[in-house]
């Protein structure tokens, strides 16, 4: 159990960090405390992925739809993000982690979008792992924005419609330059993708666990990776073809 094969690591792991509210409820606390506990799980998961040798970790921290939560909760989530950037950028430098972010980042407002840009710039030369935060992110929003920008470029004459391929489309997405996720982990027991990386997860392996995000530890991560490594990714081919 929990013996991972270092040669077959998922290069890119994406995580839907769900269950903070229910964790808080179970511990008779307010939802905000659940989010605060969730931030600890973020720190330990980043460290564990870096140690294991995962190349890229994308964390779904705040969805487009989450803006519709009560104002106090939205404010608390943004303030936790701000704290995270302030306290963890030094750690990212120490661990050689490059920070990136996807989503409608300007909607985060000041001072967060500025602090985010500063952390991204400061860590830009790091090579050990990419930590990619999905913030104010929606998969459909991302696809629609890409389609809009492609349409503008066609109108401007910088591309012609025949050039619009899957590869070109991918370059207009927020995730340009990152590999597609190999493994998606969702904590909190729900089996849905909630508007996360719709385009990029065409062939991602999904792993759902009942563990609530604030309780997620390295052993849960290892279990997910072991499960992933037992699967055969066929990409539409037959098993025989893959073995040939
Ligand atoms: C995930 O936990 C954190 C965010 C969505 C920002 P939730 O707050 O969704 O927790 P549950 O699903 O209500 O338990
Ligand atoms: C998904 O969780 C978004 C994040 C983890 C940031 P939600 O709690 O918002 O998703 P639903 O509402 O259960 O689908
Ligand atoms: Mg939730």
C-alpha cells in the first residue's frame, strides 16, 4: 500500500479543494474557520507534491460561481488568499516553486491582484514545480474568453479561420504552456467538476474522496497517486495497441 512508482508520477495534479464548510459544521465552527484550516492543508499538499516530484499542481481555490456566496465569506476567502501570498512566497523561493495563476485575475481587485503579480514575478525563474492557483476561475468563462479573442484576431487579420486547431485554441486558454492534468483529485465527497478545467480534462483520470479538504494529508495524496498508477490510460486505443 502507498508505494508510489516514481517513474510513473502524474506530471500535473489538479485538486478541487472541497469540504471546508462541512468540516467547520462538523466541528461546530463558522465556515470561515473551515477555510482557515483548509489553508493549512494547502501548505502541506504543496510541500508533499514538491517532495514527491510532481511537476505541476493546480489548486481550485475560488470559482467564478463562488462570488455569489455571502459577502462576508467571499471577503474572508480573499483575505486568506492575501495572507497566503504574503506568508508563502518566501517558502516558494526556498522550495524552488514557480507560482502561476489562472482565472479572471483582475476581478480579485487591489491589493490582491498586485500582490499576486508580485509573487508570480518573484518566483518566475524557479524550476522545481509549478504551483498554479485557479482564482475567480470558470471553465466555461475561460473557453468563451478564448473564443472571443480568437474571433478578434481573425477580424484583425492576424489569423485565418483555417488556423483554428485544438493546439491553437489551447494557446488562447489561461493554461497555455502547462500540460493537461493527468490526475484530478476532488475532496469532500461530491462527484462533479464544478466548472473546473473543462477543456483541459478531456483525458484526465478522476479521483474522488470523502475526506474533507481541511483533513487532507500527504497519506491521502499518496493513496490517490497509487490509485492513478493502477489505471490504464488508453486515450481511445485498445489495451493491445498500448502494449505493442
Ligand atoms: C471549498 O469548501 C472552498 C471553496 C469553495 C472556496 P466549501 O466552502 O465549498 O465547503 P463545503 O462544500 O460547503 O463543505
Ligand atoms: C468548487 O467547490 C470550487 C472550489 C473548490 C474552489 P464548490 O463547493 O464551489 O462546488 P459546488 O457548488 O459544490 O459544485
Ligand atoms: Mg463546496
